[in-house]
């Protein structure tokens, strides 16, 4: 056999390739962190309306007004107290009131750590390093991950906390209880993730496979402190926004189930490459089959993994049965775990069918296919907002309209000015006015007017004409479709209010964004 040719450094090409591969594997968490952060700073700010609600709460905390949306009104209208307090604390420490920019950096770093942690988590669950690295890359570029990071939502911090909880639990580290508590304070649906882990832990204690330690008892301290504060300050630790959304939105019985089914069939945006429904159904069957294989494979390695690998499907079941309006950011948390079970199943099948080298090559080819499909959901030149690469789903034209109106009204706002709206985030943040939330998230008085009769709805929501007639706000801002069969068909409203501005838009099938002013 002829000797291998050496390069000027004195190393063979084979040795160099091996060294590069070893470097990539050894430093994969750092590389994943860098990739995720870069892809979340690249698009620029594309803030989601709900994020501005959190920002206004945080701004009022910083300004000494209190944990309130409207001054003097102790209403818990956000479901993410931890993220709100984090934004407020960082604003004080950083001496900045630019909450949108602050949130982008926090979310980018949080997602960076998530992707770095997915490498050891995937390896721990599957027994294959390639599964962890592949999962980290897929979540780094996932449009659902990027969109709500650059949208200013709490999603990134939440996913980081449940990912960290999963890894700590699998490693039998008592800190998993503390991170679980933080996750629950970030989003209440964390109970879907924490509950099964807690049940598994309780079974292990009963079987004497685990034991309670001081750290486990200490973990509940953040929850107890928040529960006590919220009960005294707001009157209840349960966010009012949960009840408000339940009352205001009218949905078909299986609407949530159908949306979730679509999501689980297209985790890599397969619909953009294969718009044919039978093909997408085949993808769904394939992913479910791979997931079952992946869950069983992980269970055989470590029974602790079961509540973690079942999480995507428990999440599906809970939301399908509850049938709330599925906001897009609700679909992000199960994705990194769904990716793991799919990749674990894929790796297990390939390992059984073909040799190790060929299985690695086949895995990389299919992983590259998933990456390619995900990248198709990005655009180099968005049609609105910053002209920088971004996920196509990072759409915020509605927020732009409310931002424009909020800034236009801001110079006229006095401490007694009241603006009524159904989408209150950007409008409330930029106008600074007292807000009558016609949905009821921060205005409990609104919930008594819902649900509306079906014949008053064009889409899932409309503004109550009776609410506006009795509250008599100074301005009413709404998409035409929100008031087509209510406000615009109500003689009281048309007599008391005059159209101040109409901005052309067809969002949700509307005939413009309307700004009405009290006569």
C-alpha cells in the first residue's frame, strides 16, 4: 500500500479530516450556540403583539407604577410573570427602556443555550451523539423557534427551562425541581411537561429507586412566593387572561385537533415542498412510526426518558381536548422533543438495517433533507419589516399598523384617555393610553359581554357593541372584521363615534383598520 501523501504541515489528509470531525463533535455545543444566536440576531426585530403586553407590564414595574398594565388596576393579564420580571430586572441593570431589543438578545442567548443542551440531551436519550447534534441544528434553524425569539415572546426562555429540566432529570440532578418551578412561572402549560416527570419521580420514590432531598423541597419556594404575592396583589395566582380567552373566542369542536395534526405532520414545513395532502399524510404516518420506535428505544436505555419523550404527544392531547384558539407560539415548545424522538427512531432503524458507516451516511442524507425543507420556510427578502433574511412566518404587518396608530395617538393622550381595542399590545405600548381591552385580558369588566351570539361573528372573535356603548371609551381601534356585525351594525355606536382614520388592509378578510373617535 503506497504511503499517504503529506501536506506541508506534515499530516496526512485522513488525519486532517479526522481532526476536523473530532473538533466539530467536541465543540458542537459551542457551534450550536453560535448558530442559534446568529440566526436570531440576523432577521432584526419582528415583534409579536402579545409581547408588547409583557413589555408594558415590565415598563410599569421599572417606572414604579407597579405590576400593572393600566395604572391602579391590579389585573394579571400576562401568563408569563417570570419573563416579565426578567425584562424589568434587565431593563434596570442595563439602564435601557428598549424592551423589544432587550427581548431579542435574551431570546437569542436562551435559544443558543437550548441548542447547545440539545446535543447532550439527544445523545442521552438515544445513545447516539449524532441525534443530539442533528436536533440542535434543526431547532437552531426551525422557523417556529426563530419567529418567536425575534417576536419578543417568552417562548425561548420557556423552551430553555424545560430542556434543562429534561437533561437534569435524566442525570438525576436535584436541580430539575428548581428549573421546573421556573418553567411553570414562565408558562402555565409547563405543567404538561412537569406533571409526568413529577409522577415518574414519585413512583421511583415509592419503589425506593430515588429519594427526596432538601433541594426538592427548596424547589417549590419560587412557586410559593409567587402564589402568595399574586393572591395578595391580584386576588388570584391564576392569570385572568386564561378565562378571558376562553370566554371571547368561539371555535369549532375539532379546530384545535386539526391545527395540531397539521403541525405534527409538517414539523419541517414539508407542505412547502410537497403541497399534496396524501404525501403529507404519509409524512405524518412516518413521523409517528419513527416516534414510537424512538420512544421505545429510549425507554430501553433509561426508563426516566419516558415522560420526556412522551411530552410532544401529551402536549397534543391536552391542547386537542381543551381546544383553545391555537396561537402560533403554542406550537413551538414540543418541537425539539418531537425532533429528538423522530431522529432517535430514524437512527435506530438505520443502525439495524445497514452497517455503521452506511447508517451514518444515510442519517446525514435524511437530516440534510430535513434541513433543506426547513430552510425553504425562510426568505432572503421579506415583503415587510427589516430587509434581512427571516422565516416567512415571522409576519407582523398587523403589529405595524397598531404601532403606527399608537404613535399617532400618543401626543393626544392624557392620564384619563381610554382607547378600546381587541389587540392591545403594540397599540397600548406605543400610545401609553389607558386601555379598555375588549377581549378582556387586562380588563375583567369585558368578560361579562362574552361569548357573543354566533350570528355576530365573521371570524372567531368580534367586539361587543354593548361593551363599547356602556364603557364609552375615547377611541375605538379595530380591524373592520372585528366590528362588521357588531359595532358597524349598531346605531348607538354610529351615533356616538365618528371615523377618524381608515388604513387600507385586508388582514383576516377586513376592509381596513378603523380608528373611531368619540364625538
